[in-house]
């Protein structure tokens, strides 16, 4: 059995765009007719260019190989051009192709991928969601997009998700993020973020964990000041308190607070996660499987984490094929903590799959179907092409001055 064909899509995610404005998918097909799906996340180029990159790598380095040769395929792609360096572009490309290979392998053996990586450890997967706007009004107008910094609306949205069954919610009370991060937060911003967190804890009580999901906006000193204000609210984690490029500085934050530090959505490969673990910069790892290098790479990271008593919380702000890969690795990882969800995986997230992801009472139920467990509905993908030449997420091109809610 050899890989014969490659096809890609850039799919527009209709409003409200939860999970991003577009998703990049790939399908590999073998000479005996078995197809597998993969996804690339966060490659920092226009969607049409990313499709071209995936097709180029697949056609040059993957077509003609057995989909079972995942380790070899990964090494050949990683070393292409004598690069041997973790970075977003090849990370996303490799991940998409690698996930598709696993999907084929599972289908060929009539087994879910998690059964090929040690078997089911977790029969259900605890999940959390970001706080998303719900159309509330304030002063007669629609709620501000940045509801995370609104001390009135954020608790209302948390209450909504708790009623749905979530036992954890994520929020970033120091948004927005920009090209000039990290920055020193003002006292006004710190006061507001503390108030948001306080109000969320009053709503959540002990029923729901609070996940402080910042995005590297702070300098080390600012992150430490911020963490000291939040410790009394006992968040489950403090995510990316500083940018991910300097793990020594993130480790300084981790040593200065009792809140567990989480990181990983902007890291590629076992090599960068080994650095995080070695420097004790984080105790909760959040690989994005459509960027980190794929399913086997995430399994290796989970093994390293287990030896450091660190836990896995796969990141998700992409499409449902990355979600499917995350679910496979979460199901077979003893040190799994929690999985990020896009709300309850409804709307377009469900429409673009032939069978939607099953979410019940705060938990994801792993699929039993072979491969990654979910099939892309290609008719839906074809009907929603993304044609704009934009990258995601858009970043501010000037220093940020946060305007707080009235």
C-alpha cells in the first residue's frame, strides 16, 4: 500500500468564526483506495499558500511511500532542506500529513488510532471552552467582542457554560494581544483583570475551574505581579504568562507563583517541549496537534511529560480534524488533564463532519470508529472555500492601549 494522491482545502468557517476564520485540511489517498484526513494549524501565511506548501511537501516527499512509515516520513520532512529546526511552517505541514497517515493506518487495521498507541486509558475526556459572546447587551448595544475583560458579561457567559455542563472555562482578562508584546500591564488593567477573575470565581464556586488563558502579553515582572493578584482565586492554570520563545523567563514566572503554568500552543516538536520540561517552565503542556508535528510527536511529548509529573491539555483553536487528533492522544495518555473544546462542537463544527464529535455533560466521548474517528464531509468543504489572502490571527501593528469596559 502506497500513498498515491493528495488533495487540500482551505475552508471558510462561517460567522461567528469560533475556532478561527478558516481551516486547512488535507486528504491522502492510497493506491488501494483508503483515504485519511489531516489538518494544519497556524501556518503564518495566506491560506492558498499553505495549501501549496502541503501539496509540495506531500508530492515530493510522501507520495509513493507507505502510510505505515510514519517515523521515516516525519524525519524526511523535518530534515528537508537540511533544516532540522522546529518552526511553524514545516510544523503545520508535517502535522497535517502525519495525522492523515495515522487515519489511513487506523482504517487499514480497522482500529482507532488510540488502540495503536497503547489503548484506551480515558473512557471520557473532560473538556473546557473559552468564553464566547452570547449577544448580551450593555448600554443598549451588543456586547463588546472582548468579553473576557468585562467584569459583568464574563461571569454571565461562564454561568451559561456551567449550566451546559462544563466544569472548566477559559478566559483572557488582559486581551488584546499584539506585535509589541510583551508589555507591562497598567495598574488599571491589573485591577480590571483581578475583578473579572473575582466575579468569575463567585459564579463558579467550586463547581468549575478557571483557566487563565493569556497569550504571552506580559513581561516577566508583569506576569509575576498579575499572578500574585490571582492566586487567591485558585485558577487551574496560568497560560503563556510570557511569550513562548524564552523558556528561562517563563520558568521565572513558574517559580514565583503557586498557580500551575501551562504552555505549548506555539511550540513545535518534542525538542521545544523538552526545553520547557528541563527548565521547569510549565507543568501543564498544551500541544496543538496540527502544529506540533502530529499524533506520534504528541505521544512522545506525553511520555516525556509523564516522567516529569507534568500533564497534557491539548490545545484547540482550529478545525475538527485537529480536534479528532487531540481526542486520540488524550484517550491513550495516562497524564491527560483536560481537552479544549469549541463550545460543545456544534454548528459548522458538526456540519463539516459526516458524524459530529460527541460531547455529553462536560465530557467528550472518544469515537470507536477506525482511524482518527471522524470523516470530513467533502461536499460541505467544497461549498465553503476560503479565498481571502489573510493570515490568522491578525496582530496589532502598534503598541496596545487597552480600553476597559465602561
